[in-house]
C-alpha cells in the first residue's frame, strides 16, 4: 500500500520556484531518505508533506486520500526536528506525555505509551530528569520518543542528528536503525545532507538538486549506477573522480579517448547517440589499483597522502593536470612526489555524455 504520493508537486516563494515537478511514491513501512546539498529543497519537501508548508501546485496523497488542505494535526504524521525543542521545565516523562495530554488521552494509556517509548529508546532511567540533565544524544532520543508516543502512521525526520558530535551521531544513528526494525509497519521519511546516514538507513534514497529529483533508488543502485554526473559526484565518499574525455559514437558503441589516446574497451553503448562529443569518464577512488606502466589507464604524481587508519588516500595530479584521488589499503606505502600508475576494472568505469547523462552499458 502506498503511504504517501506526490504528483507534480511544486512550491514557490514569490517568483522563486524551490520545488519543481516532484513525482514520488513512498510505500507503507518504507524508510526513504531525502539527500542533496544545502538549498536543494529537501527540508521544504518534508515540511510540505507535514503540512507546515503549503503546496502551490500538484497533489499530495496520504493513504490514497487528497491531503493538500488537511491540517497538520489531522494528517497522522509525527515530526522530529533538527532542534530538540524540549520543554526545559518538564522532565522526560512530561515531555513525552505532553502531546497526549493535549489530545485528552487517558492517564493509563499515556503511561503505557510513554513507558513503551522509553523502553524502546533506553530512556527509562531518565524519565524523572529534565533536559538540562541529559546529553545531546539523550535529548534527541526524547524528541524521537515524542513522535513514537503519538503512534503515527508516518514519521518525518528533519536532519535529527546534525546537532550531535561525531560519536553521538553514530550512536543515535544506530538507535534509529533499531527503531526502524521495531516499527516495521511505520513509514519513515528522513532528511539529511550526510550520505553515510542515507546509505546506512535508507530502503530508498531520493537525490534532490535545485528542487528536482535527480534519481530514486536503493543505496547500492545509486552507488553502482548513478543516472548522471550530479548523482555520481554526490553519492560515495571520497567522491568519484571525473576526467574529461572525447566520446565517439559509432555502430551502437562508444569509443573513449583521453588526450588523443584511446582507452581500453569499456563496454558502453552509444544509447542512440551519434558523432563525436566531449564527455566525462568517472571512476571511484576505491576502484583504482596499482598497475605496471604498460597496463595503466592513468599515471600521475602524488601531491598528498592521507592516512586514515584503515585506508590510505592519495591525492594525485595526472600528467595532464587533472586531479585524482585513489583509495588504498592501509598497508600501501606511498610518498609525496611518487609517480603512480593506476588501473581499474572496465565494469567499474562510468561514462557521461556532454549533457552529464550516464551512458548505458552493454
């Protein structure tokens, strides 16, 4: 069953359109993550689903029912904001119970729901504490608990971990992953700029750019088969290397050259294109490996070596001046000024036409 449907949804502020032609179906029980750079419209789109922002055009359906004009309180949605927004004069129990008291829920039911949420989020020992007596991660769990007690059909998360330090982000992300498993029938929509959160939590990722959806898919699909240059550069850490190339389309195939030198056959079709155009060859840093000079696809000089414990990253500059990153096992001994010869499996290469669209593989 489809929990949320967006049909040609648009949002403008005056003459500035910030959400354009968004079409998206989110299934019941699905965990969908909106990602994209700052200003891409991901939080605005989430607030439109919640009813906190109006919709200028298009349709929002919740459980198949038209919801554009339904007040936020009647949409069956609970939202967790970036700011904890806890009541400082109330203890944890009172913060969790407040919305239920406002809704005139009976005291036994309030106690049942609050205790269930506290047990789920490991907050039971802190029910009598006030927010100032809690860590940042505990406060965020209280904010999530306020959403849980409402027993909503849909949870919306607007960058809930962005105020936490690195260690707390990891711990709270694990708590959200566990929450996802426990509330398997609840639909969750999560906004973040952190692709690690997106890749580890999402059933599907929605990549947004300038108010438009660039691609929707499972995390592994976006990593392996990005639709265009934007998605390829946004998904993956470190980001994919992009190298200018000349593409020749003939007989349904694509021939790739760099600096006038042909590369090995990469298995890309022309996708109906013809002629010669400038394009882009892409390869992820983790898909590069050392090669002999004769077998190398790329050769360059190391500018900087970054030792990250489990991996070593080499910042290089190719012979034509193009920057490139290569990611190696920590055992690789590399030095600044060293010349590296690199190769990649043909199946790990990506090719994009002059418009930035990915070429299909054979």
